[in-house]
């Protein structure tokens, strides 16, 4: 998959600003059907090189909540590594695909369809770790929702628990310096992903496929330090930040930012 950066406004406008679309409606069934091709499970596994598995093992985590399961890549990978996994997503279509992928890989785990904002009402007990990956957290446009969801994550963790949360490098995107290597997360070939619009409130990604199909995904372009601040304000004791799995990184030369927050 190739990625490029352009900057043109598109979509619905409200009072001169581009209006975000509700995240659950963005994942059209036909886009979900293409999602595993975008990821390319084998190449993505190679690019991560057990980064998340090793973090969780170092923390002696056993029970893990995959809070943004999507089509199941991380849920399956963590189950294969021996963790007790619960998979959560707001898209039922995504979870149907995750269940099918788990069966294909010979794995099984609990699957829960729920919105993060009602997470605590649907969980059975607490977890040693929560992973929220694939730049899913930025689907929350309202700061009140971001704070509420981080509070849900905090409460769902055992004392000493770990939250691993990532997002695209919006510091670089908002500075119009985003250049994706194509080596992380979305590792499939044959599709082009570009930034169709960026401002301080909204980033719209455009996905163009060889057969002429085009899709858009809209997210809030959260900055690295902004999210670190929210994590600390939500009660997490410490945070650690990585760029493309490296602790030392150039903020304008990384594709994805990964936050590791620990509860006291």
C-alpha cells in the first residue's frame, strides 16, 4: 500500500468547517471486506516484531482487553502468545470478521460489541492490560468523550495495569510534513492512502483502490503531548512514548505514535 499527503477540503461542511462523520458509519461493509488486505497480517506481524507482546509479558499481564479489535489482528496475535483476550469493537461487521479470522487461525476469545463510552457496563471484571491500537482512539472528536473513555479504560484496569494506545503521527500531518514509509500497520499493497483534509479539528484520509473504489475515514488529529497530558490527567501514574516502536524518534519522521500508560 502506498501513502501520500495532499491537502484539499472535501465532504460536508458546516459553517465553513468540514463536518466529521460518526465513526461507526464510516466502516462500510465493502471497506471492512478490504481491511485485511490493507493490513496484510504477515507483513504487519513482521513489522511489529512482537513489540506489544513483549511489553505485555514484561508487565506480567495475563488478562488483556483489545479495545479496538477491528478484524482481529491483535486479538488473534495476543491469543496465540498465550494471553487471555477479550475483543471489543463498536462495529459489529468488524467483529464478525474478527470471529471468522480467529476461527481460521485456530484461536478463540470473548467478543463484545459495545461503544467505549459504555465499556464498564459490558465487561466482566478488570484487566491487567488494555490495548487500543490501529489509530482508533482519534475517532473520538469531543474532548469530553476522550476524557470519558480514558476514565473507562482506567477503571477497567487492575492496580498496576497498563494501557497501550496509539495514533497516527498527527504532529507531522498537521505540520504538512507527513510522509508515510508504508512499513507500519497498513502494510498491504495495491491501495493508495492520502490526507484529503487536515486542520486542527479534523483529518480526513482517502483510500483509493485499483478497481476505482474510494473511501474516506475521518478522525480527530490528536497531538502527542496533548494525549500524554490527557493520560496523566485521567489518573495514570506514568507514561512512555514511542515512535514506530522506537523510544528515541524524530517526531516528524515517524508514522505512528505509541503511548504506554501505567496505573499505580
